[in-house]
């Protein structure tokens, strides 16, 4: 139950942000918005304010913004002439493109805000204290011991374990001068990282460099100033977006198995785990899902925002709108693909549950 409530809150907020992006840019472009709905299907409750009806609908797996004239052809004779300036279809292709991009864009910007908040309030990071030294590796031969706290490598300050690992990996195998604190003494040793071959997160073989030490597990809360937190949030958004795109490419290349795809059940389980870990953990998880939602919606699949962008781009290139009949056929195919994907990820989720 806890996981279900957490998932509903997370998805509800992200769907609201997505549709709010479409809504605000549509209003800025002078388009009349008829319906703003969280969820699909039968109406549960709602109210009308001005020209827009705001709804909460029964199926909480998405939402929609219905605009005047949306989905109608340029020859929409039933629309009064006075209303045409407020119609989505009568706006320029570039304005319609902005309206469509605004949904995924809002999700990505919202993720950057969430990540920035996490960095602002403080993130736990592994300290640079050595936990164990592998006696078969260079660090042992050089004289490193458990409990040594690395403070710099080649004169570059080391604040946490991530920086330490990155500096060793980037060495290319050249000798490093490592300064550390042991007890009350500050010492310096030289060590040549060892070249190894291991697997990355996508299961591919990669070359890396190590010195043979592991972290002690001690953590420190690292706080950032507002400007630094914003930069870190933007950087984290880029990293998550990059990994999302690369992950799907690797899945197409069959480097990553398709059975790793998860759906609403997996999201619910993870939302519950992060909620129990604390509000910052939940915000970080929400940021990851928000980036994924934004990126996935940009895929050129009809019925998704990316599909609309594809048709608008074709209109700009061809100098005329794509016929409504062709769009309808493409959307029916896209809907079948989307339903098939949903069935597949539900199957994956259930398989994971029962296999345990």
C-alpha cells in the first residue's frame, strides 16, 4: 500500500508537470484549451474555470490537454471563423512544435529543479578513507593501509571517493602522486595504477585502471551553495538523460536484455523504497523518472509527443500538412505498439515478482 501511494504521488506530480508544460505554452501561443485532465477515461471529478475544464480521470497512467481544433484538418468547416485564431491547427507549425515540445521539456526542467534541491539540502557521499587494500595490487606494494584518508592526487584536492576513483581511472596507467593522512601524519606515496578489463553497467567489456583499494563505507553529507547546486542539478539531468538514451540504444543492440524493462509495478516498488529512505531520496528518484518520461515522450512514435513532432517536422519540410487519414493510421499503429509495450513491461514486472 505504501508503495502504491508513493507511486501515485510521484506519477501524479510528473504527469501534472508534463501537461502543465503543454497548457502554459498553448496559452502563450493564443490557443484555447478546452480540457486539462490528469488521467484518462471516465471523469471522477472536476470543475470549469473560464474556457477550460479541469478533470481528474479514472485511469492514472497519463493525462492530456485538449485544445480547440486539435486533430482536425485545415478544412474544419464546423469551426466558426471567429474561433479559428484560437485553434491549435490554425497556428503556425513552429508554434505547434513549441506547444508539443513544452511537455517533455517541462519534465526535464523539473528534473533539474529536483536534482538541484537534493544537492542544495545535502547529498551523502563516500569519504575518501580506504577500507581495504588488496595485497595483490599496486596500492599494497606502494604502502597504503586501511584507514588512510586520500586528500589529493597529483596536487588535485580529493573530497570524496567518486573523485578518487575518477582520478585513478583517468590516469591512463601513468604514475600518480597520492597525498593522504594517516593518524596525525600527512604522507605522500607514488603508485602506478594497474590496467584491468571489466564490464560496465551495460555489460560491455571496458578497459579501466585501479590501484586496488576499496572505500571504508563512511559517508559525509556534502552541501552545495545555490549556484553550485543548480549547476550540479543540470549536470545530473544531462547524465540521466544520456544514460536513458544510451540504455535504449543498447537494448536495441541487444547488449542490455529487454527483460530489464520495468513498468508501473516496478516504479511503485522503487517509489516505496525511496520514500522510506527519506524525502531527498524520493525527490532524486522522481527526478530520474521525470527525465525518463521526458525522453520517452520525444521518441517518434505516433500518439506520443515525438510522433506529433515528426508530423509537424514533415509539414515544415514538405510545405503542407500531412493528411489527416495518414496521421490517423499512424496513430493506430503507434497505439498498438504502445499497448504491446505496456503488456510486455507488466509481464516483466510480474515475472520479477513471482521469480522471487
